[in-house]
C-alpha cells in the first residue's frame, strides 16, 4: 500500500478531521429569558440526519482510497514473469 496521490489522500483525512472537530464546536441556536439552546456545529451541518453524515464519510473514504495504490502484483506458477 503506497500513497500515490497525496492531495486526494490528505483531503479525505482533512474532511474526517474537520467533521470530528465540528462535533466539539458549540453554538447558541436559540435563547430566551430563562434558557439557552446550544447545538454542535456538526449537528447543524448535517441537519441531524445520519444519512448526510454517512455521505460525508463515504466521500472522505473514496478520496482516501483514490490516493492509495494497492500492490496486487502476484506471481503465477511460482515464477516471476519476465
């Protein structure tokens, strides 16, 4: 396994890191006289739907896989083809 396209690979890693950091960023979404409602930035971005979060994760995984070259060279018959 070798990273052949580092831009794609690190973009995928970056997306996952940003999603992870957005979970910890809290924002005030509503407030009143006696209450304040806070929500995470991740919850706002994905509209509290797991489908949208999985969409972001799949895109990140595709980018990471596109940046990796898997070594599938197999020898046939026990001898190296020349």
